């Protein structure tokens, strides 16, 4: 059994993330007006294109699908897994993920983009004496110092080294490794506009990290895993006369277990989504499905994921 104090860690992290989110948003609002009160604009005022000719919705959609973008986000995501290998029953993963960028000013890496993932996991029922469970999972924290470079009017890139930490916040042995794990990461993303027509864009690149266990339960297996994800997202100029639509490769991470001879867990899939506003609040909504071409043990066979992200542009 895990100590009861661990059950409070995810809740405290959520509260801290929300407090940080509110603090940053308030600070930005005060910086914009100098008084802490935002200037109201008529609802009928048309949105203008940016200096590079990009429509504001297209720019926000590009940021919302870019893991290196300096955009405050609060993501709520549910991944339903109807079938898993060597198991019976379903599995599910519900996550909350705040993304908090921190400006580094005139430093070469202009922003530090932090991403914290807090999961609640329902495991499948393995074929054997162990039953399924629904409990909190381990918390993943990522931080990437990001350098953004505009090369031409239609092409730019972002890159940066990274830091990853996995905290043993799981409340059941089946939903976590019970290890403190740390490691380096890397991010490289490019964006090209005008791929097929004026107004469209293609986002492509990759990011990943490798973690090693540095402390934790000595009775549990040590951790040495690589997590990586290719990023490929095509943003439509418009679809059905609407801005903000995109289609892309899955956001699910591949992982390779070096303690198990590099055995891989590799989902392939796609997502379709749109960035739009509801009552003035920008959101990013997408639906995704994946199939695992390589798996370990009780990895999923396939899944379906629904993601809702609240966006807070500067």
C-alpha cells in the first residue's frame, strides 16, 4: 500500500498550477493596460490580420498544436481504451495538463515552456489473479527552454533542450512505478505557411525525453525509458468556410523501455480538431484514435481520445 500522504500531491499540484495560471494571466492583463483592467472592444469589431498576413485564428491554432509555443493552456483529456493486449475489460486515462510558459526576456531561449500532466488511470483486468483498478497515476513534469526563430515570412522554427521529471504520485502500484525519475529532453518544431494554398500551414518536428529512476521503492523495478513523439499537423486555410480546422498525427507518445531490451510501445493514429471561441473564450477541441503496432504486455490495442483545451493568448 502506498502512503496516504501521496494521495494529496496531485490535488496540491493542480491547485498550484491553477494559482500559477491565474497569476500569469492577471499579470499579462495588467501589463496590457497598466491598470489591471482590460480594455473592452465591441463584439462587432472585425479581427485584423497580423503583420505577417496570418489570420488571428490560424495563428492561435498553430500555437495550440505546437508543444513549444509560449501559450498558456489548460487541457482536459480523456482516453478510452476498449481493448488491451493480454487483458480483458476496458481501460481509461483521464488527464489534466496545465501548460505555463515563462518569459526569459532577451535571453537566447526566449521562453521556458512547462507542461505538467496529472493522470487518473483505470487499468484493464490482466488475464490472471490481479483485478483492475482506478487510481491516480504518476505525475509528469516537462520544461523546455525554447528559442524561436523566424527565417522567412512563411517559415520559422523553434528548438530547445529539455528537462523531465516523473513524480511517484500514483495511489496504486498498478498505476505507477513508485520511482522518482529524471532526465533530459529535446524539442524541435518548424512551421511552413502556404504549403498548398494561401492561408494554410504545416507544423512538423518532434520532441521527447529520457528518464532514469533516481530514488523510490527498492522493491520496484528501476526505470530507464525514452518517450518521443513526432509532430505533424496540417492547418487548413479554411474548411467548410470556417477557420481554425486542422488534421494531424496522433499526440500519443511512443516509448522504449531500455530495461527490457528497448521493447517499444508505438501507437499510430490521427486527430482532427478545431480552434474556436465560445463566449469569447478560445478553446482547442480534437478527436483522435490510435492503433498500437508494437506493444508491451498489457498495452492498448486501440483507443479513442477526446481533448478540450482552454487557451489564454497574450
